[in-house]
C-alpha cells in the first residue's frame, strides 16, 4: 500500500531508553527487543502520514565501543572517538532501520528506510572546545583513570559520586553534512535515520576539507539543526519521562503542558533543566522554534501518539493561541 503523506515533516529524536532498556542486561538481544518495541510506537506516526527523519542517542553504545578499544590495546588498532561514533551510527542505524522495515512490512506500508552515517560541522574556534563537559566511556577508580589519562592524553573528571570517567568537549552543531540529500529522501517519503549520537563532529579546514575531531555532539542539539535544515515543522524528542517539569523532583514540582519558547528560555535560565539531561532538550526546542520550527514535543515513547494530538507530553511553540 502506498501510504498517504499528511504534509507534516518531523525529526524524531530517540533517547537512550528507546534502545537500551533500563534495568535489563545490556545485550544486543535486549537492545533489539527494545528497539522493536519503540519503533512500534514510531510506526503510529508513520501511519498518520508523517514524513520523518529519526535521530538517536548512543551513550551506552559508544561507552562499550571505547571499552573494547581499551581491552584490545596492543592487539587491535586504537579507534579514535569519531570512528567509535561513526561505528555506532552504523550499528544502531542498522538495528533501527531493520526494526522499522520489518514493522512497515507487517503493516503493509510501503515506505523505505535508510541510515546515513552523518558528519556534523562544528567551529574549531568554538569556546566549548575548552570545556570538557561530556562524560564518555566507563567508570574507573581514581588511581586507574589517572594512569590511563597520562597514557592516552585524556581529560578526566569525577562523575557525581559514582566514579571517574573520561570527559570530552561538546561543541555546538552548526550544519549537518548531507542535509540536502536527507531532505530529498525525507520529502520523497523515505524514513531516514541520521545524526546518530549527535553525528561525528568535523570542522572545515582550508575552506573545503572535512577533518574529524575528538569530541561528541549532543544529539538533541544536532536534531534541532537537522530539523531546521530539512525544513521540518516538528521536532519530537522522545525520552524516558512523559513531560518536562519545573522544580523537577521537588515538592513544588509542576508538569508543563504547553509553553512558549520564551517561557522555556526563562525556565532554562532559572536552572529547572540540568545540563546533562533535560537542559539540551529544552535548548534544542528553543533553537528550533527560533529558527522557524512550528512545534516541539518532549515526551516518552509510550505517550507519543497522544502527544501529537496535544493530549500528552510537553509542547513548545512560538506563541500560545
Ligand atoms: P535521553 O537519553 O532521552 O537523552 P536523559 O537522561 O538525558 O535522557 O534526559 C531525561 C531525564 O531528564 C529524565 O529521565 C529526568 O529524570 C531528567 N530530568 C531532569 N530535569 C527534568 C525536568 N525538569 N523535567 C523532566 N525531566 C527532567
Ligand atoms: Mg540525554
């Protein structure tokens, strides 16, 4: 069946728990099972006719990739962070792509799905390169990591009382390489999986040469850039919580149904949304609306169908009617 396309284009950003189920052993079988479950919910958007690009996080997967590099030291070549991100874009893209292809086939919906290993352009002069803000890889004891840091030239930090980890910069994404090709595919009805893990950060050298850099890009911020560059109307950020809250986890906590980008901006400055979790989602929402996007939804996979009808989740818009 050739499906109807309802005219709306969305970028759907899948959070960690769409692929790695919490509280279960981290195995590929479990990741596949969870991905299939998650994609069943995404199918509901496809059934109502959305054109779509899908992005996804890769925190646990890139952590595992870095662990393998450590364990194979002296036996197999060292992989720089950019290659690890590209590998996870491919491997996770394959999982998501196949899960969706099989779901679409079972539902007799004739839409193609492709994965694009995505580079994302950053500014080499971005001051964020001096700030080592993103934790990557596994936890170590202080003694262990200080040795590794010396040997590998890592920067390391203590992660909220849980142990020591490597930290890397997280520059601002400026442009999605191949955005134009992604747009053509999406406009044509193909579901494109892109900018996995935020994409591989690259900068442009001597005016026209791409060069990779050891950093990671926030997947929510990259999703907003992708949404802008393919002319999407909606950015749908799916995470493990149904709504965004003010005073999250405090007695005066208040769930947000619909807010303007200006209100969200104010709340962000009042520090309602931490840097390592809800902060980049709200920032991505504000950016996308400022760049001309119509609507951002932040919700859980389970609530996405209700959320697109305005019955669940947190919606961020330019102005309230
Ligand atoms: P993802 O893998 O989807 O990017 P994150 O863990 O980075 O997920 O972000 C989602 C988490 O943000 C939620 O599980 C929640 O615990 C946390 N969070 C922090 N502040 C807020 C807030 N103000 N409202 C809702 N959730 C919040
Ligand atoms: Mg996150």
